[in-house]
C-alpha cells in the first residue's frame, strides 16, 4: 500500500512538471514545438483544467487512494452518488461556504486531533454533522458542530448549565468527539465502523455485526444491517473528503466567513471571573456579534469563569496594548452596579406551545431557540416524549436580540448568613446560583463566611 501511494504521487508530480513545461510551449533548452505538438499540448491542458476530468471514476479511485492515510477512503457506487450530488451546481454555494468556515474551524480540529492522536481527516465529518454551525440543533436535540445529545455530552464531560453549553464550543466538543471516536475504534477495530457508530451509536453497530454473523466485518459487509441513515453516512463522509480535498481543481472557491473578515487570526484568553461579553467587546473595541460568534457556548453572553475553573475566551487578534483596557474591565470592583448584555431576554409572561402531530421536543426547542433540557425543566418532563395536544411552557427569546442586544440589570436577592450555613448550601437554596457566582457577586476570595454577613445572590 505504501509503495502504491508513493508511485501514484510520483506519477502525479511528474505529470504536473510535464504540464508546466508544456504550458510554456518550449523546453528550457530553447527547443520549439511544432504546430502539431502545440495543438496536442493545448488539448491535454484543456482536459486537465476541465473539472469533469477529476470526476471520472478512474481518477476518483486513484485520488482517494492517494488521499488515504489512516481512515479507509473506499470508492464504490454509493460514494460516487454522493460525489455526484456534492459536485452538482446546487451544492456549489454551500460547499464554498463550508470552505470559508473551514478556514477557521479546521485548524481547531487539527490541533485537538493531533493532541489526542486522532486521524486528521475525520475533520470533514463535522460538515456532514452540522455544516460547521455551532448552533445547529437536530430534530432530536443533538447540538453543536459535533451534534452531541445531552446525555452523551454529559458522559464525555461537556458542561451544560445555565451559563454555558460546551456542545457548542468547537474546542471542548472536538475533544469529546475525538474521545468518542477513539473509544469506538478500540471497540470495533475499524475506523469506518467507528464513524458509523458516531451516527447511530455503538449499540446499533454491535447489533449489526451480530446479525451479520461475521467475526471481523468492515462497514460495507454490515451496511445493510445498519439504520438507513447510517448506511449513507460513511459514503457521504468519504465523498465530502474527496470533494473538499480537490476543491480548487473542481472550480470551488471559499466564501469568506463574515466574522473572520479583515481579521488576522484569533487569540485565546482565560477568564477567571464572571464578566459579560459586552464588557470585553467594549474594552477591546470589538463588535459584540463577532465576539459572540467566536464564543458560541455562552448562553447569556456572560463568561462564567472562576479561579478554580477559568473559561476560554476567543477574541480576534488585537494589539496587545488593548489588553490593559481588558484587565481594567476584569478587575472592576464587584460591588459596582453590574450591567450585563444578554443575547436574549425572556418575556415577563411565559409563552405556551401546543404540540402538533409529528413534532418532537428537539424540533420545538430549535423553533424557539431554547435548549431541550430547559424545556424539560420548565415542564417537569422526565423524558423527551411528548404527545399531540400537550401544552408546553416556552421562554421565547427577544426577536431583535441578534441585531441589537439590550442592556439589563442583573437581578439579585440578599441573604443573611446563619450559623452553620455554607456557600454550597446557600447556592442550592437559590435557583441558578453557584458558589462561584456568589463569591464573584460579593468579592469573596475564599469559601469562608460568617453568621450575620449579608450576601448578594444572582437569582435566575
């Protein structure tokens, strides 16, 4: 296999050199070509510039063999059908958008995968999952660029609370996705089966293997035993890998992502305090919407960092002298009036939704731009099961919040510390309160409190 790859690469390099020489229509020794030779060269050049040349089955097969490193990139009719779809005119704009977004997201994936020793080519799977949209929510509630369900996310240590949903964090979600895929590979011993399990779960793959009666099957030998969506999942991944790896030759060009326009990279800052993104944006003279796009995991546009658990903040690369302003913003006295910028504000009166036939909890959550787990809490649901006619309480975001977020004062209550009280015990008594935000609200550096103290508590 290694010799075959090297041979294919050598032929490819040689062919490119010959074309480069041919385009000049003269060798370096000054020899001139005849009219017939020039005509032949021009025809060959026209063929290689024609995107259809790259879509012939023979060339696709050879190219996939060259691209293949760790994950098998099988060529067959199933893969060909997806290549045909992805290279059709109706997909052109979509893929150009994916290429633009990939300029930001792929380097993140590559760094994470290199750190945990996961094949780098698995980065293309995120396009199949979410079209590189950190806010993507499936009909069943899978969320983020790597589409984690709530329970699976928790099992891979992704934090989901009132302030943050790390399923939307490209860094945290990539570590979780890598952990899942490595675990699946260790179980099945095959990368295509591991990728298939990412779509339908390890249990479905294990049952498909059992039904096949094979001891060491590959994806294609158990494909017909897998759920319908999963049968097409691996072919779609292979096709996307081929098309985007040959994007330029296929006539595709990236559309620059709006939040990356005129930016020269990003910086990562660790924040150990509660601070609104609006304060960071003002201190660094950045656009709030850009900052929110780079930090999609923060539900309320508030960074909920603490000394014990600092949070990651991504900012466009700025002059480091601007960090002095950020330092001042981070160290404002906490007893000063607290103002926060929220991306969404709930109406004073709850909104209700009557479930229609065919609707799922994930579909309703996506419609109202809320979290599935929040719907379950608000409506005291133990499972995701709902029935037509059921009335659900909804917290509807402000329709204009994405264009013009409004300022609102943080609501807090006061609490007088009693003998035997602890910060964790007080936090449990107040909805949405945590030890970290009580300490931040009251400028407390340790967990020591005394009877008679009056504490401000941010109550959600």
